[in-house]
């Protein structure tokens, strides 16, 4: 109320003075008071603190603004806050000077501009300290408005993600020791891997690549693992089990992904399981062996334990080491009929390979390349003898 009275009195006096001047000019009366330019100069010199209802007083040798109090009032003097405190020293004339006003605003901390309050090293968005400021605002609270733009490139992405930095020592320089979200440590996920990067480093391919190298495939894809079984799932509710290939890749770091896949056994890559040293394409774990299907066919011949990186080498080895009998047992060739078997037995008894005599080996003991060579040689011999 007192503030309103003073403002009204000031406004009325200024208006009355203007009327007197205008009346004097209109009536051609000689006016002996201050000139119009002098009046405007005085008006422009009025500081904003006065218009806001404060007065400047000296306290311990320092001039401060405070609300004037009547004699006998027991309330403590009020000092300006926020933008009022920032603009109090500016005069009405300064408001017309864009340079001075801009400089004042640019030198104002973000906390003042947004009315933030600090208590026990924690920033709040209200004076009552009931609403904590988001990490990004807390980080920039003491930054001057004019420097916010140049500061943003150095802001770590953790603040943009809404994480709170946690430092174990007293120093608050550099990257925090870890980040928290809702009071819990952030330990995985793409955001956790990128949290220590700055906005500027997002444009640096090397920095971004290094940050991503240590991420696990599970973190990238958002997989969750059952701690009891070690099985990976595609969703947080653990309703969709990841594929056999992803079970292998999930825990691997991105930088080791290629090596992880290369070192994986063919059996695992194809979804088989190994129980007590035996590979199965289907295993029920119901103690009924009739329901379990051991690995067969080409995979059995090559070997489920063979690493993917050795696949080509193993295939070449199979051609020169595995026998026709092994191919037949693996189901890679049609089983020989009784007549075919008898004919080949008789043929090999009369025309065995020197290094594998018939009294020690059978034609089923020949490797694929040997068997092909043997049959071709016999065909050529038969042709030359009969034609």
C-alpha cells in the first residue's frame, strides 16, 4: 500500500508539472522553472529500484536496495530478488540504451532469471525449495545467460537425459564417477554409454565410436536376462525369448561382436544344446531319452563344437577325412541297397586300393575323394577292357 501511494504521488507530480508547462506555453506566460530537457533528464535518471518501491541505503559501507519501513515497524527490511534485483540499478534512461540493458541481462545467472533457489548445494525452482530443478538446470544454474549458448556444447549428455551426476571425491571437475536416475545407478543402455559425452562430441565420429564400443548388444537392443537361468529375453517382462544367435551375442560388447560370433560353436549358432557332452537339436529335460533328438546330418559330420571361424577349414577337412560310411550314417547320402552293397563289396574285394587292402578295409572306409577316385578308375578300366 505504501509503495502504491509513493508511485501515485510521483506520477501525479510529474503529470502536474507537465500541465503547468503546457498551460504556460499556451497562455504565453513566462516560465522560470526547469526546462523540458532538464525535466526529462531528471526523469531518465530515476532508478528502477525506486519505481519498484525500494530505496538505496548504506549498510557496512555498501549501498543496497531495501523496502523502506515506517518508524516502529518490526518487520525486517526486504531486499529485491530475481529480475528486480538485476534491474534495480538501471535508470529509466538506461532502459532506452539497448547496450546497457542487453549487457545486464547477459550477465545475469540463469538461476536468477528463472527464480531458482539453492539450499544445501541443491537447486530448486521455487523459493520454498519444494521442487528440485532438473539436472540440466542445476548444472547451468550459475551460468550467465549470455554464456549459456557457448556452454551447451560442453554439457554432458547425462544432463540432457535427466541423469544426476555422482562424484565420489570432492572434485566436481570432469566426468562424474557414475550417473543416477530416480536415485538408482544407471549401469546399462545406450544412454548410460553416451552419458559422459558432451554435446560437441556427438559430432566427433571417433568419440562416439569409442563410447559405443563397450556397449553390450543386450543394452543396445534393450534385452533383459533371467538371472536364474541366464536366458536372454527381448522384452522387460521376459515373455519373448531371444533367438539362439542372440543368446550368444547379447552379452558381447559391440567391439567384440565379430570375435564372439566367430568363436561360437556351430551347434549354438544353430540353436542346439549340449548336455553332458552330447549335442541335441531337441532336448526336453524330462529324463525320457525318447523325446530327445541328437544332432545328425551334416552338422554331426562337421561337428557341432566347430567354431564358425573354422567352418570352411573343417568342411575341406571333411572331404578328405570323413568316410563314405560316415556320410551314410549322417544321412547325407541315401543308404545303399542290399544289392548295391553286395556289388560294391565284391568289387572292392577284387579291386581294392593299395593303401587300403580289402582284408583290412571296406569301400565304406574310403573317404569321399578316395571313393570317387576308386569308382572312376574302375569305370575307366572296365571301359578299356570291354570297348
